């Protein structure tokens, strides 16, 4: 049986008196692509922030590779191979594409960084064409590519993607999901948070449905994709 890479149990997060995440539990096993879907405001991003140490946790446990990581900083997570591409991309706008990728390898001290930059350019040929361009002058889709490439430079064991298709053109959405699938097939475990339920579940092995801070459904991705409740709520049927 595959090892459990990430286990979240009874997670609660509050903003002041507002309970944003209400006892959420989920697991991600080695080699899986797991999708966490839900409408805007469901608590998906807050959950990822709590997992990666950028949001305080009110209660619950977070285990990575069998050890508690609750209370650790985001930099600690990256060093251990738990890497997130945040909603909104978060590129270093005054740095070039190449410099952004080098920053993604900041926690590394090996001699294979340049080779990994070349691998990112294989995934995203458009980044290679514009390697000397400032990130802030790129389109939203190009910045999303760069944010994903930068995360890969940390050699993640588990890659967390927060709404990677948000605000992108249909053509760019196709490209982003194509690359997510490619990353997964190359062996990286992925937790994909998405509002685009159809595309996310179409790629995933398993899925969780989040609503108003709670997990309301879970199961095999294909089963969820064909579930009438999911189709009615998230696919407009």
C-alpha cells in the first residue's frame, strides 16, 4: 500500500469569530493526484494556507510523511518537500524568469539547479523563449506557468496547487491542466485545489468536495464526477 504523504484530521481555522474551516479531514497518498473542489469561499485556500504554515490553526492535526508539521513555517515545509503554488501566482515581478526559477531552488545546495531549469523550460517552452523577461511584464497565464516552474525547482515530494486555472483564457487553462497531468505522471504527488470541478476531477485519482468550511463528499474522482449532486452543484446540470 502506498505511503500516506499528507494527513489532515479535524482541521479548524477561524478568522476572529468566524469559523472558516470546520473540522476538515483528508489524506493524500504517495503517487496520487487528489482534487479538493468547491465554490469560491468554501474554505479551500484557507485549508492550504493552514497546511503550509501561513495561516494559524485553531484545532486539529496536520501530518506530513507521518510527522506533525503543525506550527512550522512555510520555509520549513519547502525544505521537507511540501511546496505550494499559491492562488494569484506570487511571482517576483521585478526579477526575470530565470531569476524566479533560481529563487525556487533557494533551499537547495546541489549542482543540478541549471539542469532543472532546463527541465522547466521543456515543460514550458514559452518561458524559455522569454527567459530574460521581467516576470511582472508577463500575462497571467505565463505567470502561472512561472509560478508552477518555480515550485518544481524545489523538487517537491508533494505539490499543492491553489486555483491554477483562475482567471486564465480557455487555451491557457488547457495548457495548465496538461502540465499538471504531466507533472503527476512524472511521479510527483499532487493536491489540486480548484473551482473547475470537471477539469480537476477529470485528472484526479480521488476527490473531496468542500462546502462552507466542511468536507461534504469524498471518493474516487470518476464517481464524484458522475454524482448527480456534484454535477448539479458544480457543473451546472
